[in-house]
């Protein structure tokens, strides 16, 4: 199945790419979507007071904006704007993080896990004090409930990738684009902050092969213990 593929870090053009994994059935995806709508709606109502507290804390300590918006690649390689609470200084320089992840994807890095896991820079000076706390508790991702309600993300799925990352994926790893990206996933409940990028991609592919509403519920049940252990911290 051919889907458009973003090219490069600031993709403005697309080209066809063959997804290696067999996409889930329409019945499976409809059941997954129904579960997302019910649980995300309930979660959004439940966290509304906490959302307000976080917004005030961010504005009081580092000013606006409260939300951070970033283009990510969703199901069938369609770009969307992912929402998060802002945890870094405005106009933070992410070149070091990009280079680290690029080297990992190209297998230039010496050994998986030697840099405290993928997608993480230890003691990043761009992270604000409030942002560090939000990241530790994974509260910065709460606004993604809106992405779930809009159908751009799922509660459970592959890690939402940046456009330039997808341009470096192997044809096999692009099979993870057969389902919507998730707020949590098999990668998060399997020791996220200790995994290399390649290990995360393999877990994403395993999830695509096993996807079902029942499996989503199982991963959601395992997410809170993983966060309490610190596996979701980054």
C-alpha cells in the first residue's frame, strides 16, 4: 500500500512509499476509534482543573505561549500539528537532539542506550523548571487528548514521529504508519527512557501486528505503573 512520504526536516513535497506492514482491518480501526472517543472525552473532563493549573504555572514562570505546536507524521504519513504543554524556552535550539537521533537512525551511534535512551538529552539547558516537572510526570502530553478527539492521534499507538525522522526510516519501519500515532504505546510500557530508537521502532511494528481495542486497554492499564517507575520520563 503506497502512502505519501514526507521528505526531509522541513518537508514540503511528498513521494510514494510502500508500507511493509499489513494494515489492520477497518473493523479493528473502527473499534479502536470508538474506544479513543469515549476514553479521551472522559479523560479531558477529568484533567480540566489540572490543565488550568499547569497553564497558569507556565505563564507565571516563563510567559506565553502555554502550548507548544509541532508538525508530526500521522497515519498514512499525513502531517498534523501535535499539541503539548510548552516545557522548553521559547525558540529553543533542537539541533543537538536532531543530530543525536539522526545518528541513531543511521546506525552511526556506537551502542544503544549509551546516551540515556533515544529522544533524550541529559540535563538539556533549554528545559524550564516547570517543564522538567511536567516531563517527569508526562503531564506535558495532556493536550494531545485534543489530537485524539480530532482523529489525528490515538490513545495508544506508535510514537508520533517528526517529518525528518520518517525520511530516515527503512521501508520496513515505515509500516508503523499504518495506524495512528499514540499518546502511549508498547514503547512506553517497555522501558521507554532506556530504549534505543531502533528498539522503539521494532516495538511500534509489533504493535501494528497486534493492534486491537483489547490490546489498547492492556497497554493503557500498564501505562500508569510505567510512569510511576519513571519509564515515561524524558
